[in-house]
């Protein structure tokens, strides 16, 4: 999985989120730290459980932005 800071990905399902950007990893809590870029409004920081992050790419819920 890609955890590099600055890696961008987006949901493939209907969402108010335009895309996410990885801002880091919290190894202790096993979380992927992100910056959320909504389709409208302001960006905000969030976090995704690493297991969900990895699963979402496998199931196709998330895809990388090239």
C-alpha cells in the first residue's frame, strides 16, 4: 500500500469528498492520516484505520489519482 506523504486518492462511490491526500502515518494507533478535500467547503484533517484504507483499495472503493 502507498503511505507516502502527498499520495492522493479518491473514492469511487458517490461522495461529497473530491479526494484525500496522505499527510502521514500514526504507527502506534495504526492509522493513515489524511487531508480531506471536499467538493465544496474547506479542507480538513482526518484519519482512516489502516485496515480500512488497505481494504478500500482492494475492493475498489478508493483509487489512486495519477
